[in-house]
């Protein structure tokens, strides 16, 4: 039986909370090291104000972790649209997204294995939006870019929430036309020439 990650899921779908993975950013790693060092220093010297500051900063990081996870959980993806392109051009996939119950901040999208991604998008609660994702169409045929990656490091940039999901989307890529003059020319022998 194939693994779940290799199966392309049809639209519509919703990002469930179990599908969102969390990992610390480089800033988050530095934050965790500093909080750990503050905790060890407070234990070593028995400093109550050090404990207070350590647990205050640690609780801010923990609340940031919850908000980062909730920023992606519950996003709904409904339909997509992709116009045919020629080989060598860029295919544009337009997805319709619903925010669900909460406002969303700094959500970014990436399609396929390219490094190109959208800028951070902010939505108010219950809004519907369309996002445009560009994918290079290198060769002719049917382009099926996968997976769709949704990520965000809101609110403090300490943790990054990522959801990667293979989605069943496709775009038709026509062969690239050859450069040169048009093959259609007016026929000189159509009887319109002057007769002498």
C-alpha cells in the first residue's frame, strides 16, 4: 500500500491540526538556548527574580507556539484554475482559500519543488481569497506540481508551522512554437494579379 504522502488528494480539503508540523526557526533555537541558560543560572544562584523572568519569557514562547499552530489549522482550499501555457513559460495556479473561524497572518504558500513562494498573506476572519502560485513549465505535456506547502512563523518568528500536502492539480503545457515567420502567406496566384 502506498504511503499517504505519495497520494494526491483532490480538492476541496481542509488543513487539519494533526497535519501541521511545528519546528523551531533559527531564532527559536537561540531563544530556547537562552531560556535554558537563564533557568540553569537561576537554579545555580537560587535567584527568585531570575526564575520569574525565565518562566515569563518561557510562557511567552509557549503561547507563541500555540498561535503559530492555530494560524494554519482550519484553512480550507476549495477550487483551482490553471490556464494552458507553452513549454518554457510559467504556469499560474489560482486557488480559492477560506480562512475559517480565525483571522490569519503571514501565511505563505509554495507549490512543487521550486524555491519560489508567495509573500505573507493576512486575512480577516471568514474571508475568501484567491492566491496565485507560479510554477515553471519546462516541458510539454500535463504539469502536475506537487506538493502544496503552506507555512507561517506568526507571531514572533520563533516557530514555523508547516503543512505539506500532495494535491491533485494539473495544467496543460503545449509544445513551444518554433521561432520564424508565419507559414500562412497570401497566395499570389489567386487571379488578382493584373493581366496585360
